[in-house]
C-alpha cells in the first residue's frame, strides 16, 4: 500500500476558540502530563498558534512531527521527548 501513514495521537487537545496565550498554556500543561514517546495532537484556530506552538515544542525539546492548516484550523502533532 502506498501513501502517507496516518499517526494516531495518544492525546488530543482542542483549543478552538481560545486565544493567545491560552493554547500555549494548555499545550504545555498537557505535555507535562504525558510520558516520553507519546504524541499530542493540538487543534487551534488562533493565528498566533502557528508560531507559538512550534516555538514551545522546540524550546521544551519535543519533536514537532506535523503542522497542518485547513482553513482557519491548525493541527499540530508533537512527540514528547524524555
């Protein structure tokens, strides 16, 4: 079978309707609760999240696996590192 493999996240965080700095705060809290190797999916519609969430992941040393935009909705996949 060809095509892209779909990664199933371990946790999902819905930040739709929340604005800066709330999506970043909630993402940080959720990542702190997770075990190394787990994947978090964050969905947000705050335009600031496009820069803020990847910056947070990098600063904390986690792996940003994917950023997807569908209209106003942004989806981030982050793998927690140990």
